[in-house]
C-alpha cells in the first residue's frame, strides 16, 4: 500500500514537498472551497467525528491531537468539546498560520506545532486521541503513517481517520466521479488559482485504498480493534482504531 503519488513525484520526499507546496498555495481560500465544494456537508463530517471520539475527549487528563490540522476546523471542534488543551499539528506553515488566527480569535484552548506526520516529535504512548481529517490520503507513505499513529498512542487510546472514499454503489460512484473529475477541478481551480490542486484531489481519492483495505492496514499496524462507517453515500469514511 503506497502513499500518495502527485504528478512528477518519484520519491517520498518529492511527494511530501509537492503536497506541502500545494497546500501552501490554496491555504488563503481553503475554508471557502471546503464548504463550497462539499455543499457545507464537511461541517457534518467533522461534527460526526467529534461525536464518535467524545468519550476519549472527556477522560480526565486525556491528551488529544489533530494531525494535519490544516486551518483548524476540526481542532477547534475538538477543543470546544474537550474544554481543555488540544494540540494541532501540520507540516504546511501557511495552514498553521490560518489555524493560529482562528485560535486567537476564538480564544480556544489549543496549541499548534509544525511537524511531518511520518516523524512526529512525540514520545511513544504519549497521546490518548489522534484525529486526521482529509490529510492521511496525502501521506507519502501510508504504512509508515499508520505505524507512527500507533506508536504515539497510549493503551486504550484511539486514532480517527476521516477521509474521502469510493462509494460502494456503482450509480453513486459514477455521479461522484463525474462531479469530482469534471466539476470540482474547474470550480476549485478557478477559485483557488491553483488548478493542479483540484486535479490532484480526485486522482488521489481514486488511488487511495478502499475502506476495507485501510481497515486491514490499520490492523496490520498494530491497532487492536478497527471499525469504520461510511457517510454521505460512501463519499467519505471514518475509521477508528483503538490501541
């Protein structure tokens, strides 16, 4: 199970560099595009994720982190539910700058740090919860990414991966495929000024492992139990693996 393969990237380092640059270019309009291109449904997906991990968030002394936090939407939702400090991390500096502005505006209990999800500057078994929303698909190495998530989780902790998926229904998959390859690149490219980002998106979804294969890979990475649920006709899937 390979990682993402952006155009022109022949190595993991080149893939990571391309992804970082792409997110830096779209950062100024990232939130607008997320809400517009998903018809605001992305808000529900994040809310559902927070609801699914609330028991861990509410544990006394629990340490939680939103990895690939981007502009901070899921991070802020976690912090609001937790009512205590939550960490956020991303390897794209402009995304972290946008997230920091939101944190300051909302006076949220969140702390950011810049790091690559494949080499987190954290001790083994140091977190109770890790969330990754629409970021794991962009990892340069999926197996190494899962191993790193598992490494930093405490016993009884969980990793929640919210990611685009291929709908199992052929009709829905066809409609979604038309939208993601014909409509989304045109709108996303025009609004963001970065057409390559929204050409890459549907291609990366097409190459990403199906929900069943991702669940199996999480088990192989050492998660004791793994479950997933599809949302919005299977357009996205939420995987939760417990350490």
